């Protein structure tokens, strides 16, 4: 049932404020304390986290790496499952292996999990389907409570994965003595503000539709971001490829001059994800390099960011201002909606894009 929406993807995008609130309710007490399902996880015995996944779940892991490293000072490796399983990497002592999968049935992710069984100290999974194979073979299961996701393009599962992984990074920071109570309270309140700021972001549809018309004409699209926006740039590019069949690539903004800027001309839209954070000026200077080569910039930022750097952009998308750490969860909305409106403009099959399956249970 599409609940009045044209596509399951639109419905699932719109559900995000509700399902994130649901997910938060399972991991945060009324007093703002973090609670994990049994048997829990004490990060004082963890020296390294190895995260493995495919597709969108992999980009959730890449985002979480920034959180675990910056907030909890815990070293993290992230791998795509199909590489990890055949590379057979050494698993150092005191490593926890963490697998992220919406379906819990992805063949490569399951094989990577089995490789870690007996090598890592423990197997943790972040899944949407608690009865899945990946969940059954884990020592600790962290459900994301997103509800059934029908659209092949993963949307609400991504933001729920991020929400749960962020809470896990906060838990790691507390266990490792890297976070005081006041800072934890600030992060928890940032999380709790998400359902309402996501609802606001979902209303900013007009600018997204305008930008999508530009994207729909393009053969190639670049997505740029730094820090927490870098994995999100990948997620935006993946969404666009999957459902609109437009070639899209993501780069860390700082990589632009190491090659991809050679692609830029007036036919190449460049989506820049840049909240007004500590790296904003750096990203803006990369954006100006794009503009100087007549690239059509679609700048996604907040009020202050757009006031400082919005001039000259082909389109701007304004999002609410939120604390830096939670920006990936908010900026996922335009990543999803830009792809969605582009696909609708092109008339492709949004929910069942060609050649793709919802769950990749064979290699
Ligand atoms: O069920 P999983 O999360 O393990 O699936 C992983 C990928 O197949 C999945 O995220 C895929 O990339 C999506 N179609 C992305 O929208």
C-alpha cells in the first residue's frame, strides 16, 4: 500500500521522520540514556571496529567511520563485502566486526560475517529484518526499526541505519571515556530534533524539483562533499544512478583537482553537499573552481551557507541548521529526493529499476 503516494520510494522517503523517531525510542531512554539490546556491548574491550556492507549500507558504514573515529576515537576499517570476503584480511585481537544490511540476506555480507566468525571477538549486525540470516548468525543484533522497505532504492533504511550507528558511536565514546554527560546530552537532543527537521526538509520540494529538471537532462552528474558529506555524496550518486540511469560519480571535494575537474563543463551538473560546518570554506572554494569552468552547481546547504556562497549557483536547496554530527541524516533527504524527482521527470520505473533486485542473495 503506497498510502496515497505515487511510488513506494516516495512513501518511504516521507516516512523517515516517523521511523527515525521509532528507532530512537528503542535505543534512548526518556532520560537520554543509551540502551542496547541484550547482550549489549562494552567498548572498553574493543580496540578496533571492522565494518562491512554493500551498496547503501556500505555508505552508512563509511559515515559511521567518521563518527566512531572523531567522537569515540576508535579506529575503524570499512570494506565492501565482496572485497573483504576474498581478500581475507587479518583480524587483529580485540576487533569487533559489524555488518550492516537492510535485508540481512545479502550474500557477500553474510559470507564476510562467516569469515569473521571465530576471528573477531564478536559479530554485531545492524539489520532491518531481525529474523534474517545475518541477524541469526550475530552475537548482538541492533534492529533499525524502519519497517518494511519495498522500493529497490534504499531510503528510510539508510537514515535509520545512520541513527542507530550514531547512537552506537555515542555509546563507544562514553565507554571509552571520550565524552562527558553534557556533550552526550547535546548529541541526544540533536538526534531527537531529527524527526521535526526532516519534516521541514521534506517540504523544500520546489527547489529540488527545479534542480531535478536540470539533472534529468544530464549525461553525467558529479556529487561533491567533505567530511561527513563525502559518504553522503556517494549515496546521492548511487541513488541517482539506480533509478534515473544517469551516470553519477561522487568525489571528496579535495579530490576534484586530482582528476575529475577535467570532466566539468556547462553540461555537467555538480551537486555540492555543504552545511555551514568547519570544512565549509574548503568545499566552497572547490565549488568555485567548478563554477569557473561553467559547471552547473546545485548547492545544498543551510541558511547561513547559502547566504555566504549561494550566489552563482544554478539552484540552491535550503535545509534547516542542525549540529554538525547529525548532518548526514538530514542531508540524506535531498540526496534521495533529487534522485526521485529526476527519475520521475525521466519516467523511469522508480520502485523497480531495471537490472536491480531488492535483495542480492547471490554473488
Ligand atoms: O539488504 P542490504 O542492505 O544488505 O542491501 C545492500 C545493497 O544491495 C543495497 O543497499 C543497494 O545498494 C540498494 N539498492 C541501494 O539503494
